[in-house]
C-alpha cells in the first residue's frame, strides 16, 4: 500500500491543493518499507493527481481537500482519502 501525505518545508501540510510536495510511504506487511518525496512545483490539482496516480498511491491523508478534487479522485481511481483535522 502507498500512502501520500502533503508536506511543505518538510512538515505535514494540512491542505492538499496548497502542498509543496507529497511524502509517499510504501507500506508492506504493516511496516514502512520506503519513503520518497515528490515535489508538486505548484503544478495544480490535476498534476498533483497525475503524480499520485503515477506513483500508484492508495491513500491520501490530509486536513483539507476540495470537493471537486475528491470527486475526480473517486471517478478515476479507487483512492481512499483520510481527512484529518
């Protein structure tokens, strides 16, 4: 399973659409097998989604995400969104 968390300045960043990057955790057998950071470079929601899909991310954990992006994610992939506040 791959889990993505939005980050900015190496810290967890609450909002999906404003994140500078995503830290992607590859979890195997309940353990973090590897991590990597994918920069967004201010590319916008579409490019962010493309990055997550290209990385085969299964779950995004974030504090805020717009309704439009949630709908698109559900339409194109069975990607789970965990909204944490």
